[in-house]
C-alpha cells in the first residue's frame, strides 16, 4: 500500500503548481510516510533535491518537515522522580545558604516545565 502511495504522491511532488507540491509533502507527513519508504535511492534523492531546491519557500519548509519526521524518531524518556529530587538535594547541600533558596525556586520551575513536556 505504501508503494502505491509513494508513487502517486511522488508524482504530485513534481507538479507545476507549488500548492500541489506543498500539499503532497504535507500528505506524506500526515500519513507517516518516511523517505526510506520510497523504493529506490534515485527516487529518494530526487524527492529531497526537488523539495529542498523548490522556488516556493513554503514547499521547502514542508519538505524540511517531511525530512525531519523521516529522520528523527520520537523517544519517550522516563526520569524517576527520586533521581530529580536527589540531584536537587545534593546541589543544595554544596551551596551557601543564601544561594539555596534562589536555586530551589528556579529548579522547581524548571522541573515543572520539564515534566510538562512529558
């Protein structure tokens, strides 16, 4: 099925209209198709070359998004809460008392923002 989609969308990537090319790259991203799903190295190079050298910057931007999703894998990281709190305690013990309270406040806010990302 992916072979049929990559062939059909690959043709749209070479269309004369920039909006059609842009939509084709967006469709690739939306469907989860990666650059390695194209059957040959020549086709993959052509898709990259055409997208990255497109005259319309919107097409180039979406091509970069497609390539990024093809290359970068999502990684889920779980950090044990004890590890975070132990690190803060160890750091606090080695600082002068006046600096500790400022550090605690900044660490709490940074830890809260880090945890909200997961």
